[in-house]
């Protein structure tokens, strides 16, 4: 294969002529990992203790939302060896191997690592720590991590293996430039994630206000009705089929779909089941039907509701209860929000029973009370909440597109296929 001008063929592929293939250890880094002796130092407050759960494959920057703490006495030697410094590179070396983290000034000091993480500290005059973190998180080094895994009773990777990893390094100024560009993209991703979280919080607040009548939309007044679900819905348990019937036939709603989506559409339903024609008619779901999951491993998920929003014929499974409105007094879109609101959810959760799994039946659901505004007000509330959902969905699509763009940039910049000016 002909190599274009300005590039050379190496053991790690075609790279720019100015780049060098080096083992991480050849850069003279300080490499260590935490020990197993931290249990005696755990504390409700103290210094951050970084674990694999604080690392992410989505970003090299540490997730500090769920931090454990340790309180080290002054004489503890582990505090000297494993204390983090800004620009340190972290790599998970057990279980989910090769997750990379980078220590910034946002990590409170002092901070320490456990035995499942390797710490690699580079000389800033020879290499840029942030560049190395991005490099190790990219596609080719990740393949090398997986290929170098020590398979035994528990998959792991030694510190020697980390140092032997051979990758392509550009000159230091180019390392810093690449790291800065990727850092800007990560900053945009972080801003989008925070904005999405804020929009979700605003939606939850709006639901709490609008679905309880604490806040009324302009043009609406008057008292709401409060009705039992048994007065509003006709309940039916779902179809049970032989295990050989699954995978073919009509679309089939099971518990997972009900738990996942407040508004369920045909495109959200991957499963199928083969049923007789009479059973299809009996267990068909139509637009506006409200589906509840009958059973769950956790009390918090039992009785979660989802409303079916399409006209195409689907059926529902034995672990699902169908609630069919007996009047034209419930708006379908509104019900998808209302039946997941805190007021109704707290009643359903309280009625869930079971020592091993939480369960709920038709009788218990029928005793749940639902505040109900007029149909016109329901529809107005549904428009407000749907608009908020659409805005969140657009931001999530932008986030996914930016993440894909970042992956493409990493592949280009970290292999030298694209050079910065």
C-alpha cells in the first residue's frame, strides 16, 4: 500500500512523519494503583476516594456526583503514594478494563484511588496528560487494552501491561493543540448535558404544578373532579402464551415497554406473539388505553403506566393490566403524564405488595384516586408538557450528534489523519 507524502508506515498504522511510536513507560511516568487496605479509612466526610464508578466511557473527565470519602490519619503511607495531582491519567485495570479518566483542578484535593485504578503521572515537559487521556480513550488503544487483558479468575490488567502499551505520539505542541480542541467539544457536551438536566427539572416542576391544579393555565378555573380509577377505567389482565409462540405474530406489549415509556407507540414495541384470532380481539390495545405493569423487582416501578398512542393493532402480555377509558373524559396524551405524576404514583406504590417481587392487581388499581380537570384543560396541559418533551428530545438529539462528531474527531486527530494548522 502506497503511503502518502508526509506520512510513514509503523506498527500502529500510518502516522505523520513527525510522530513517534512509543511505549507509555518510555516517557518515564510514575505508575501506581491503590491498595486493598482502604476499608478502615472510609468516612461520611473527608477526602474524595475515586472508584471505577467515577470513570466513564463517555468522557475522560471524572464524574463527581457519587463520591465516596476517606479520612486518612497523617501517618498513613497510602496517602503519599496514591494521592492524585492535576493532570494525572487514570485507567481502570479490573472488571470493566480500560476506562480512562483525567484529573483536573475540579477534583477536590487531596483525593485518592482504590486498587481497581492505575494512576499514570507524566512529566509535563515530555507529554501532555490530557492528550494522553484522550489518546488512551480512543479506538485503537482501547483495542490494545482488550488484547492485553490478563484472563484468570477475574479479568484484569497489570501496571506493567499499562506501561508496555505502544501508541503514536505527536510533538508536544501538537499534543496540546489536539487536547484543547477535544476539550472544547467536551465542554460543549457538558453544557448540553446540564441544559438537558435543567429542562427535565423544569418539566418535573411543571408536572407537579399543572397535574395537581396548584397552577392553572390562563382561561381555566373551577373545581376538578376526583375519581377512583375503577370509575374511569375498565381493567383487564393480559394474554399468556406458550413460550414457542413468541417471536412471530402480532406486536406484543410487555412489562419493559410499559416501564420505559409514558407514551407508547408501535415503533417502541419490538416483541411479537402468535395468538388465535379470538385472543387477538380480546387482548387488543387501542389508542388511549392505559397499560400498567403488574409486577416489578422494585416497589418504585410497580404499576407504572403507559398510554398507547397509535391505531395499529397490538396486544398486551400477562404481566400487564389494560385500563380502557369508559368515557370520553380522559385525553390520551394527558393521561400519559397524569398516571406517572407523583400524586398517583405514591398511591400505586403504597398498594403494591409482595415479599420478593412487588405486585399490584386490578382491585388495588381501582382504589387509586385521580384528580381530573375538564377535557379542554387536560388537552391544554398536555400541549404544554408535550412542547417541553419536544424541546428535551431536540436537545438529546443534538447531544447524540455532538458525541458522534467527537468520536469522529478523535479518530482523525489522534491518528494524524487530520492535522491541525
